[in-house]
C-alpha cells in the first residue's frame, strides 16, 4: 500500500507521534485493544440497528467515531460519524447503508496500520 492511499484511510502522522512517544510495541498493544473494542462496538451496533434502537445505535456510532479518531483512523471515524448522524435523524436506511461499509473500513484501516507499523519496526 502506498503512502497516499494510506492517508485516505489513516492519519499516519498521528500514529507516528504515538510510536515516537510510546514505541512500536506499545502502539501494537493499543491497536490490539482498539480492534477488540471495535468488535464489541460493531456487535452492539448490529443489534441496535436491527431493532431500530436509534439512541443506542447513535451512542455506538459515537463511541466508534471517537476511538477511531483518537488513533487517526480517519475513514472509519468519518463512517461512524455518518452512522451516528443518521441514527440521530432516525434515518435507518442511511444508517444501515453506512454500517454496511464498516467492516471493509475496519479491514482497510487494519491493513494501513499494519503497513505503517511494519515500516517502523524494520
């Protein structure tokens, strides 16, 4: 993956700052916690969207948006923001459409972070 395509998915500078201050291994540990948290949030969001529980789905979207933004996962954070806003507007069609792209966003984000970490660990 080239750097320009990474920038659409992640803010590499944000991860660079984390690595510079905490080291590669600590960054990996933080990312492991991030992936686990994503799994839990996505599972909750699935249930909330299936039951049209807009309040809880919006809260899950907000949680995902924040955790992704904290690490510089730009694309995932923006998708979560779209879900959160759609749920606040009680627009289930838009929320589910955006949610349908979350798994691919997470996979792309993981690849971008892994690629960045490989260059830092070398």
